[in-house]
C-alpha cells in the first residue's frame, strides 16, 4: 500500500472502529457483571418460592409465578424435576434442556465470549425430599438477542470512517498538490505552484508548500534572467562579429600572400563564433518556449533523405557513408527549419564520431500502435559510444564528455541540446543508448498526422521571422 492517503485513512479508521467495539464490549461486560451480581443475591429466594408454589398450588400457579418473574425481572426461568421434566407446562427451548443436563450453549456472538454466561443452573432439595433443578437465562443487557445495537455500531463505524476520510484528505491534499506542482516543474513548467488562495495557515505542511512556491518562483526568475542574459549577449556579439568580418575582408585586400594563412584561420574562427551565436539564440528561443517560426505539414521521408544525402557527401572526407532506410513515410505538423536542424544535428554528430571507413545507419518507420501513431527516427553510428552515466547528460547545453575530443571536432555541446528542445516542442521524445556491437543509437519519436491530411484546411502559416546580423 503505497498511497499515504490510504495509510492515514485506513489506520485511523481501523483504530476508531476497534476503539468503538472494545468500548462497547467493556461497557456491556461491566454492566452485565453488575446485573448478574444483583441476581445472585435473590436467586435462592426465587428458587425456593417457585418450589413452594408448585408443591402447594400445582402447575398452573407455578406457571403464573415464573411468568411474573419474567415480566418483572426479565429473567426466563424453568423448573425441572429430577427426571428432567419441566413442571410449569410451558414449551421448553433447546437451551433450557441443555442447561438442565449441565451443558451450557456455546456463545454465538462476539461480545458473548467476553461477557459472563447468562445461563445459570441451581438445584434445591425440598422439605418433602424431592430434588428440583431451576434453569435461568439472565437478561442479555443492551447487547444481545432483542437488544443488539447493530445499527448503532454500524452508524458509529460509518461516521468514524467519514471523519477519518475527511481528516486523511485534509492532511494529504496539499501533498498531492505539491507532487503535481513538482512534476510540472520537472517537465519544464516553471510557473507551477503548489499553494492556492485561501489555503490553511501555519502548520508544517503549509509551510512546506509555501517554501516550495518560494523556491519555484526564485527558480523561474533565475532561469528567465539567464535566458534573457544569454539572448542579449548573443545579440550584442553579432555587431562586433559583423565588424570583424568586414575587417578581415579589408585585411585580405591590403596584405600579401604571407598573411593569407593567418587570415584564413581568423575567418574560420569567426565563422565558428557566428555558428555558436546562432545556436545560442536558438537555445534561448526554445528555452523560453517562444518560437515565431511557422508550422506546416512535413513529409519526414523527403526531409531525412535530403539530410542523409548532404551528410553522406560531407562524410566522404573520412571515408564514411550515411545509409538511409525509409520503411514508411510519416507526416508531422511542425516547423520545417527547426526539425531539419534537429535531425541534422544527430546525423552530423554520428558522422563526426563514427570510426573511419564505417557507415552511419539512418532509418524512418512508423509505430505499430494505432492509438498513438508516432514516427520513429533512428541514427546509429559505429563510434566509441557514450559512458552509461552520461547518456542523459549529452542533451544538456554545453555538456561534453571529453573536452579534448570536443576541441578536436569543433563541437561545443549545443547540437544535441537543440535537438532535445525541438523534439520536445513538437510533442516528441529523444533518447540515446549504446549499441551492443559498439557505437551510439539515438532514437527520436514524433507524433504523426494522417498522410492524407487536408493541407488546404490548415490554418494559414505566419511568415517566418529570420534573424539578421546587426
């Protein structure tokens, strides 16, 4: 039983029910012991008078007397002779015959096991020399045949269950809200809060909820400030970078061949810096969730085939190839520019780290589940793979497994981070795993739309806003 609500509810309810039942049993037991003690003081007188009534006036008077005892003292009594015959002439119940033979009936109800036995047997030898046996069933009290408070017990248990339910709900409801807000925060919704207007005051759980909301608010402020800073810095770097490119062009015109290699190096680094700034702007835009690019139906087969052709051409310098296998076309709704960049980052990452002379396998297929149709894109290389503890970390911005290898390949750790953000923006998932035969496998899953989708019925796309160097 993992639910805290059920633990609190059932434990309180069982405790309340046991307390109620035990309180009733103890109360009835003590009350019956008092009543039985009072009967002990007068039972000999009743027995003697019953015997005298029978011997003096006969069966009819005995019957009247025992009925009077029943009505006045609520005691059922039967008088037997030594042959076991009942002398009042009334119908004899089974319990009376058993008690007359000296065998007490077994308790039928729970409380009868704790209360004293209501059946008693007394013998008397009259002055005439005859032996008589009186069998008595004492009143059962407020709990027993004719006085069972079953409805009262049921009402008590149900009412205690209702109180325990409300108490458990009261104790666990802020924890449920806190758990929901934590899940939203972990999913990237920084506006998630666990508190609500008019919530309760100063207990420990309320303080925990308020502390969580304060933490979430500060985290949201910090992340937004970091995103704005990243975006502002990236934009501000574009101006000096543009002037640097102009200065490089002028330097080429005014210098001789001996400075050509240095100028080429400067141009290469300027281009890398320009690409880095573009990736930073993309990350900042995706992190904020504000993307102004238009969406449209995309045939993934055509896009992936184009990416594979370009990557195969570039990989020839390392004697590598990119093999594209399209099992089935799939159509999704999204931003063509962003998705092209996301898939291309994974394919280029595979061609960058696969061993020389090997093949990078790229495949596209559709999931077999009709309830949640998905396009599945897999990119498998034959490189060194990734340490198991880093498989989830490679999708973080600026994360590199080996700084030396990153400098050698020119990567800064933003490509897979952009892929992860773009795929999440389109409602999909991306994960990486090591292949048993060696290398890394990256799997992208994207929700699809029917291939026969009525494109004319789609909402007109807004014009794409492109970024320009300032």
